[in-house]
C-alpha cells in the first residue's frame, strides 16, 4: 500500500509538472505544439485523481478518529 506521504508527494509532483507544462508553450515559443498541451492536461488529470485519493485518506483518518473518540466527563458541581 502506498503511504500517505508518497501519495501527497506524487500529487505535488504531478501538479507542479502540469504548471511547468502550462507555462512552457508561451515562454519557450512552442505555441504551435499540439503534443505539449495534451500531455499537460493528462498530467493535470493524474494530479486530480491523486488529490481525490489524498482527500479520501484524510476523510478515512478523520472517520477513524471520530469512531474512537471518548468525550471527557464533565466535572461534578
């Protein structure tokens, strides 16, 4: 199973790769390229799937924490 840290790192890497790919065509003169925008959008889709998995992990951890929570008793007056 993939650790949460690895999952978050993969999401950051995919998101940053998307951002770099989105800026490259305008700054490097590749405005007529078709491949780079397609690859950039594919990486963006991967980043979207990874962030969904991160959110599911966070939700599962919160659900487990709530299930094991025992409230403190109020002091007697």
